[in-house]
């Protein structure tokens, strides 16, 4: 197996399979890189792109990337993402930039005869008013939450176009719907990060400053969290084995849903935090639950064992502490 960050390869690779990963420097991209390094396959070359390699909202720049690396397989992780307030303030940009990226990648995969394209969706693009657990068939059953409708509609259209490309051109395109992802290389920003990395950073500072570890909200909401290295392993499996335009949800079982309070206590334990833990109930809790069904995954991988939340948080905390200076925060 040859690993290429993009600087290392000049011109066309020689391997039979060339997998190109867009958004390769983020949380999931880094986890896939780690997984591939640990499970070498000599017939595959992996290329991890970052935004430095070209602007994939631009058609000509995207074509140049495809001409340079000649991928046979593509994992499309790149997206314009942001928290609640960014999504509310910039619906036009969240729609347009994602639509342009997705269209360029999909159309270049068709033109350059890529054998398989796997794109990422997200549970936050599902209908706002729905029954639980949500599954892959419910994606288009109603409008998304108004706060992120620009992002949500752009992402939903990946699913629509996967089926359209299959019907019209016979393309092998599919998509993955992950639940809440966490792990090393995440964005640990307290203001803008997601719940686990935000709590890890908060707890680190509380321990350092000998102040209380304060959690926003009551801690009662329930979530399914998937450790990034589990998601990476399952994504590579989808690339190699799952051939259907219909999306597949990659999530821990419904029984592995945990409360934010359990997560906060696991973070405190992993950080060996001995101080006071406070829940600020004046802060909003958000949705109580967003349970997703992984029935389709379990029919195909009944024996897959997910990393427990305790082990995953321990690994994430250890990584953050070891890489505090360079971690995104």
C-alpha cells in the first residue's frame, strides 16, 4: 500500500485501485488514513486531499484534480459545515457551496469513469417533524429544520442524484449517514465544536485552572455517538462491499444511546478530573433525542463490535492532551 498525501505523488499512480478522499484532513479523513495505514492492502493507493489541493467548488480545479490522480474510487467527505448560528446566517452559502462541490465531484466521477463514489450525509438533514427511530427511507418525508435548510437540501440532493446517476448512467454511487462522530483530530472548540470535543476541552481547562467543570443544559438529552475509527473501518467496508444507491446509516445500536450527563462523567473520569461538576440548566438542552436505526447495517454486519463510549472518550482525551498545542480548538 502506498500512502500519498498529495505532495508525494507526481502524475498518475500505478496501483490498480486509487482511492481519493476529499476533505481528507478532517476528523473522518484522518481516521480513514489511520485505518488504512494499519490494514495495508498492496493493490490500493490512497490519496487524501485537503483544501490546499484545489477548490472543489470550482469545476476546472476539480477536473484538474481528477486528471492528476486518476482515481478509481472516491470517498467524498468535503463539505461546508458549521454550527447552528452559521447555518442560520448563511443559508445561501451553505446551499451553494455544497451543491457546487457535490455536483463537481459527481459529474467528474461520471466523466472520468470512477468505479465507486461514497458520499457522506448527516442525521441533521432528516425531516424536523418525524417519528423515531429514523431510518434511511425517511430522508425526504418532510422539510428539515428551518435553521439549516440550505445545508440540508444540498445534502439531501446527494441521495436524489445517486439514484439518478445509477438509473441514467449506471454509476455506482452511494451515501453514508453517520450519527454523532467523535475522536482524535476533531475540532475541540468550546464555542463552535460538537458536544464531546467541546466537553473534553472544557474539562481540560477546568482541571488546569482548578475551576468547576460546567456543562451547558441539564445533561438529559440522549445521543448515539460513533467513534471515528469505527466509522473509518465501516466506511472502507462500504467502499469495498456495499453496492446500492440507497444510503446506509452507520451508527451504534439504539441500546448504546447515552445521555450528555453520561458523556460528561466519562470525560471527567478519562481526564482524571477531581473537581466540581456543574450543570447549567439556564442553557437550552436542544432536542431530547434523535435516535437512528442501524437495522440495515446489522443485517449486513451482525457481529460488528463498536468501541464503547468509555473507551472512545478515553482515546479521544488521551489524544487531545498529547496534542493540545496543535489540536484544532
